[in-house]
C-alpha cells in the first residue's frame, strides 16, 4: 500500500512540476520578467549544471576548472543571470549579493 502511494505521489509531482518548468524555459529571454531575487545557491547550482553554456560559462567539470583558474567568479555569474533576466540589473552592483554568491561558490565547489 505504501509503495502504491509513493508511486502515485511521484507521478502527481511529475505532472505538476515538470510541465511548469518546461513552460518557463519556452519563454524567450527578451520576454521574461526579471525575478525579484534568485537565491545565490540556486544561481551557483544553475551555472554548475550548465544553464549558462550559451554565455560561455561551461557546466560541470568545465565550470569547476574555470572557477579554480579564476575565469568564473560571482560577478560573471550575476551578469549571466541578469543577461538571461533571472535577476534585475541592479543586482550587479549589490555587493552583499555578490559576496553571498562568492561564498556559495566556495562552499558548493570542491576545494582543490
């Protein structure tokens, strides 16, 4: 019985969440409204998973390597998010937000 409920809840979750995520990706960047504030941890995770490949920010191992060699930092990630309208333009100058993104980079990526 518990197994059936788990499968039912999983299917229901997929039916609700995935179509909304797919629909959000179908909106052209120019037509997106900037979100009020993307959580710094979410921004780093998106970048690490390759969401900003089209802006020459590689994903996965390439992301880690570019971070280690100093080619990717908090400013570049925030600029990429602003370009894709995930953040409003004023976030580029928000030093507290940039510091939190920098801290997230340091905590989420493996230390070498």
